[in-house]
């Protein structure tokens, strides 16, 4: 036989004075402006959750803008330093063409290329370039006017980040650099059987394609100061060649892109034991009253 279950004991009755008054609870709720939290707040049906509004790239982003661009990139490929300058033109039909100036380790290359660009989501553009029968892919973020500003290489074995400069229409000449130009750069130099980091800051004065300047260089434990002189040969399409020699007897060679608006120039070093690229910013025009550095 199943054991009998003892009868349940009723809850003890509370005296009337100890029972919560509905009127008292309502009075408290009104006096506190409805700010009470459970257990006093009266529960109601839950309001449906509102999802954040999704960003619509089609309405919030400008279309990629055709035009001419200079691109300065640096990175690494299979353990070797990589530096690159591009002078590139985008056409309204999505095609592009340009000149690539590149250092990979101790190797220097310069070549023409073609490719295409197309908009993708979230204010970006996908870029494909064909270099010597090989395809290079990258993605760039656009500014509010549809111009690419920064890009990243999208290949598994290449680390490459680039900065973009929109170039106005017009030809270039050496006189666009007349005045004071300053810069900073980080690069790599070949020492003791390997690539070692370095950093340089410069201040230079240009006049009529001739330059004299001061460079302060750090090679880890060693810091050097040297003055230098040199010259630039500028083509109408804004590509240029620079040759310099410093007070320590060292020669330097660069390929460059001059900005048609006179804001400065980009350069890439072509000497085998130095890999460096930089933007050198023009600060002022030349003055006969202050021709020095």
C-alpha cells in the first residue's frame, strides 16, 4: 500500500494590518513618479526589440571618383622589405592604367600596368592590377568625395599598406618645389647580412631644380648628421629622377612623383642597399631674402 500523504498545512493568515494595501502601493507609485522597480512596478507586455538601422552604402557613400592618383606603399614580401610608388589614372568606365615603381629587397623594377576598379560595400573600392601577367588585388577606403585615401593589399603572402594622393590636372616642372621641404621616413638598409630598420628626418631648400639640405639619420645605436646637395629632373607627366650626394661622400638615387599643386613630392630610393619611400612636404616658396636652410 502506498503510504498516506500527510495533509498540507494551510498558510497562516496574516492580520489585516500586516497585509499590503493596494491603495498604499498605488499611492507610493504615484508619489515616486512611476520610478519604482520590481516587485512594486507593474509588469506589462514586453516592447519588441528595435534593431539598429543598417547602413546603406548606396545612399551614404560617394561613387569612386575617376582621376589621377599617386600611391605610396610599403610592406613586406616573404621576409624582404617592399616599397612602391604608383602613378595611376582611373577612367569613368572602371578601367585604370599606370606606372609602377617598386623595390623588393635589393631588386628595383619599373613597369606599366592596367587594371580595373569597382565599388563594394561600406565605402570601399576593390582594385585589380595586372603586373607582368600577374594579378595584384587590394581594397581602398574612400573619402566623402569618393577618392581613395588608404588601401591594403589582399594577397596571402604580401603585407602592403598604401597612402593615396589625388592629383589635380596639369603638367609638372622643377619650379613646383621651390622653397622649403621637410620630411620623415622609416626604411630598411642592408647591414651585417640582413635588413635593419632606420629612420630619417630631413629639411631641404629647393630652387630651380637644385637642392641643398640636412639629414638626421638613426641606424639603431648610430645617429648621423649630414648635409647634402643634388638635382631633380622632372618630366611633364610628373615622374622625376633625383640624384644627391652628402657631406660624408655617399651618393643617393631616387625615383619620384612631383605633386602638380606644389605640395611636395613622393620618392622611392633605388640604391640596392637602401629601401625607403616618403612624402616630402613643401612648406613655403623660395625667398631671395631667406635662401638658406
